[in-house]
C-alpha cells in the first residue's frame, strides 16, 4: 500500500486551511480539486477494505493494492482466467470497473530451500531421524501405502526394520512424525558377498507416511541449475518415467541428483556394476554405479544420502534411475544403486506422477 | 547455538616415530573456541577425519581416505564451549600403492569432513628417522 496515511494528512491540512478562510470567497480550482480528491481517496480506501479480503480469497489471485498515486485499486492475478472471478466479486461489492485495474503477474513465493519445511513433501528435501540428516529421495506408492524411499543407512539400524521415525525438516522445526520405516531388508552373507562382509544390492529403505502428512508423488525439487551450490528451490522436476530394468548404464550417461547438502548436481557415469565396500563398515554393496562430473565439480556431500538419481528426458520431465548413497571424501564422485535393484529388494512401487 | 565458522579450530598433533619402522600416529582435535554451543553437521554416522601426508615438494604420499566410498549421511553433533571431537589415526608408513615410505622430512594436514567444505588443520612437519 502506498503512503495512504500521508495522503490523508495532506487532505486534513488542506481542509483546515479552507476552514480558516471561511470568510474568504472560496477560490475555485485547487481547493475544489482537493476536496473532490479527498472524497475519492476515502471512497477508494473504503472499497479497498472490502475488496482486498474478498479478492484474495479467490484462487489465482496474487496481490491487492490501493495505488493512491493513480487513484485506483490494483489486483494482481496469476493468469487471465482468474479475472472473471475478480470482476464478479468487485461488482457484488458495488465497485465500478473504472475504480480498479487487474494485472497478470508472477506469483509471490517464499524463498525456500531444500532444508526448509515442505508440505506436501517432494523429492530432494531434508529429512531428520535420531541425530542424523538425510535426503528424502522420492515419493512412491507401494500398493496402497503412500511412502518415500531413502537409504537403508538412513534408518536407526542399517538392515532390518525398527520403526525409525522421520521428521521434515527437523523435529525442532516440526515435531510431526511424517513417516515411519516399514521396509529395510537384511544384509546377507556368503554367495556373491566377500568373506567376512555382509551385502545387499541396494542401500534402500521405505517409510510409510502418516495419514495427516501430505506428499506429492512424481515431484522432485529443482534449483536454479546443476553444480552451482544453490539450495533454493525454484521449481520442480516431474518424474514421468522410472527405469525398472537397467543395471548397467552406458558409460558417459549424464545423470542428476537433488539432495539437501549439495542441491542439484550432475555428472557422467564412469563405472557400472561396481562391487563397493562402504568405508568404516563391513558392508559391501554389489553392482553399484559411479558418477563423476567431468570438470571435477563437487557432486555429493554428507546429508545427500537418499537422493534421487534421474535422467532429464525433456524440459523438467525426468526418468528416475536410482538412489544415491555415498561418495568419495572430496565429494567429486557419487555412487548410486540402480532403481531396478532397489525395487528387486524392497518390492515394486510407482514413483511417477 | 552458533553455526561453525571461525569458532572451531582443527588441530593436528603428530607423535614423532621413534625409529624408522615405527608407525606414525596422528591425533586430530576439533575444538570449540567460542563461548557458545556449536551445531556441527559432520559427514558420516561418526566424525570422519582425513589426513594427507606430502613431501616437501607438495607431492602427495598418502591419504587416509584415498579411494574410500563414504555413506553420504550427516550427523548432527552439538559441541559445547571448550568441548572437542578427537580421533587417533595410525599410518603404517605405506604410500597409496603399498610401498614403504623412506626416511626424511614430510608434512601432514588434517581434515574433518562436514556438510560443506571440510575443516582443515594447519600443515605440520614431521620426520621419519633413518635409523
């Protein structure tokens, strides 16, 4: 709102000056215009007080303004289709069309990051359990169970279900338990697993949402660009496809991930089907995929565990291909489990929109 | 709580090997210098430290985490004023290819991995004795 109070103050001063000159023939011109203007402003203010709540309650509206300088009410809408509803509401209030303008404008959004609170939840945002931070990889429906997928090591105990409770972004910001761990297959010994170690083919677990928490399947947060360090969410990727079949990705395939620590990062597949020992553990993950950025950019950091891995197919449409779980100490290489192996271990699910 | 910035110091201490065949023990200490509790987001389920040993010409001899794949989880650790996170790392005096490293002067630097650029210690010189 622009200087309404200042405008009224000027009008009051003008009226006082006229009253003090009551015996003086009232001059024509400026004083009359002031009186008329004052009346118009008051009418506009009264109309604005009624119109603002009525208009902003309508879908597709962005802002309501009393532009004192132009002597008009101005209403911002997201798209032209919202104009009809606005005009109808204003007509009901008896506000003439000459008193207002309707403009199409960009919606105003909070500058939220991957580490902020998101409802409904989407892929790529921060989750918290115990004393740890991970990333919500992607939302998925397992039969009738609305869920999200993250890493097995992003549970209280890696391997086996112990009902880990998740918060988003942290329990301090929102103490609501958004989901509970319901699937995290045990690790096996023998067979393809090196002696003395325990193995799986994916570092994946599934958590079932609480009924009161909303989630959007098929959406991954996107930031302004890959490998630029930004965590501010500027839009969303749409999962239009999921690769349920590939284990060996072609060397050089460009893949992306979105995670709470390094944001949107991108690299090329450098190794496929790698049996990988997890540092400081007796765990080996079998047949994993390695990704590095050719320019040596940092593509992973602590907290990115559980990130979605995807290929961009066109525009903001993506194909989900895997689940990130680790990286090298300098963050220039990340490792992911192919989606096929995730589904083989925790069961079929639908992650597309 | 205060976010980590210049409030935390990473120190590397080296127990100088007594003889040529002895292992080298590094002690890394991350110390809260401030008067406030710091919230650290440490990479890994446990604090993850790295050590790099270099020659005087700067060429790397050994890196503790070379070739390691770490789980990309972050651990939230509160560090009270004056409190520390510490670890001991033992080096068997072998380089990345498993070859014994000869006597002479070397330099070591320590790192504490966090959910951003790592905390880095000052470089510390040490000697591997010839006999």
